[in-house]
C-alpha cells in the first residue's frame, strides 16, 4: 500500500532512485505492537530537517503523526518500518510556499537476531562523510555505494571517517564508544541526530554514566572497551569489532544501556 498526497494506491511501490533528481527529506518510523515508537522524535527531526534546509513550508501542515497513525490503521500494521518522504519540487522563497509531494509506504526491515544482540556485529571503516549530516535526506549514490561495500566486506555496518580522521557515524546509524563508565559519541553537528541516539543519551545520564560528545580518532579505537550502534531497526546493538579491532560485547555499561532501552520500548 502506498500513500501519495492523500490518496491510497494499492500495490504501490517506491524506489529511492526515482527521487534522485529532487531534494527529498525522509523519516523511517518503527511500528511495534501496532503503534509508532517515539513518533514525537521523528516529528521533531522532520521539522528540523525542513528548517535547516531553508524550505519555506509550514511544518504544522505536514502532521506526520496523524498520517502515520492513519497509515498503520489502514494497513493494519503490527510490526515493521514505515518510510515517509517529502519530495521538494520547489523550495519556495519569501513570497511563495514550497511545492512538494508526500509519500508513505511500508518498507522491508531486518531487525537484529538474538545471536547478533548477544555476540555483537562486525563493522568496517570507510573514509567518507555525509554532506549536511544534520538533515535527513535521501543520498541515493552514497546509500548504493555503502550497501555495495557492506556486502563486499560482509559486515553489518560501515563507520564513516571524515577528512580530519574522526569516526563520526554509521552509514545508516549512530555510534557510541565506551571507556569505563563514559560514553563517547560525535558532536551533534557532525551527525544525523537519531531518535534512538537521543534516548540512549538520556538513559545513560539517568543511569549515572557520563556522556561526552567527542568523536574518536579512527587510529585510537583500540583504546575503548566497547562500542555499539543505535538506530530505528537495531535499537541498541553491540559492535563486536571494527575491522581488526575487537570490543567486549559483555561490557557492563553496554548491557545496562541495552536493558534500559529495551525496557523503555516495551513499556
């Protein structure tokens, strides 16, 4: 089922490549037990992306929450991921409002297995970075390239290293490194602020851990005790290694964060 500008289209299919010529902001919303998880965070991030992109649009008219609830009800979704796309045809100016198309569709998902949560997942370094990382927009070429590299290296995720040598984020996730009772994650301006990342930071501080927004240098990864990925689908997922650098997936700080996060989602 595809939602397009207020219309329902049976058997509708979307491919990111069809929007390559347009600037397209998007959100992926996780549905659990028939309800969107942290939808307020998705709404906030969507509005932030619109404003930081300089698009002349009244965010309140988007009403992502209502559209998501209607989509879930219409399609009777119990669990899965929904993708919302805001395709900008004309960003507008001081006198004209932006012209856009809206789409919403359920997309295939792959959630980590129990074994991956227990043993962690392998990752690898690539030397690239996203332009305007604070805006969640389609970057078709980057996504196609990272998917190709992930398959070639047989890893779960790629960690992006910028031109200064800092490990900033994953190709489709945020990342944290742990040393003792301190969590390290990139400064906000270097990453896309994931909804899971926001919750993890709050949970960590509530649990008495220190959170430092400082991206690690890729040559120094062996100085950290543990590492993990956060995202819509993985939630909080241990990293077993980054290339040849191995991490402790049983780290007590990591496991405390995981338990707290999963408990919050289940409530």
